[in-house]
């Protein structure tokens, strides 16, 4: 933009300003007060519509949404509390041993392997406890059973607390090979 064009625009702006002052002075004192009140009202409406009302609407929205979100978070938290995160790396061996011991298999197994493949040797382990543990180990530890050879041991014991005739608690011997499930994180 040239200097002449800039000066011309400033001149036009000055003329408009002078016309506005003249129009303002031509108004009566009462009309000037009405114009100021209308200007203040328009400014207040702009502030209300542009700032305050959207903020109040947002507050109302979140006051309705927060209790719902909190109840969903509580439900999700209780759901996640029941999920057991599989241990990583060297902790897997300790977690497997602890799980086997808690299932009542202490002294009936030998565990060996690394972070991806595990071999579990059973020696006359209670059949019900062994099978119960095998059913839940895949989900809990992200392990898939790749091979299993379990045989009924010859020294079954008769349980007398199951009723007058008793029931036979089977014993199993053999091995189970487990591998880390596809998609599970490797130990680092």
C-alpha cells in the first residue's frame, strides 16, 4: 500500500469520525443517555451470549454427566479389580509356583523353563487340583498348553469324608509343556 493511499484512508476515517461527533452532539441529552444505555445493554448481551451462557451450559452439562461417569468408573474399577495381570519376566516362575502351591500341589511338581516355555513335571499330584489349575493357568499367565502327558498314578487314595462309600481321589503323574500365548508381551 502506498503512502498516498494510506493518507487517503486516514482522511476518510477522520471525516467519518467528525460526522459521528456532529451526529452525537445533535442528539438531545436524553437521547444520548438512551444511546449509552442501549450500547451498554448490547455489550452486556454480547458478554452474556458469548461468555457466560456457554460457561453455565457447560457447567450444567458436566453436573449431569459427572455422576454417570463416576458410577461407570466405579463399575469399571470393580471389574478391573477381579482381573489378574499376568506377571512379567522372572516373576512368572515365582507366580506359577505360588499358584501351584495355593492349589494344593506343593511337593507334587517340579517347574522348569524360561520366559517363553515352561515344563511342569507332576508326581502323584491330586487329579482334581491339577486339572483345576490347568484350566485357569492359560488365562491367568497368558500360557497355552502345547503338550501334556498325564497318567493316572497307581497309588489312588480313598477319601472317607465324601460319604459312606467314599470316593476315589485320583492321582496324576506326567508332564505339561506350556508356551507363552501369541500376542503376549515378552519379558525384557
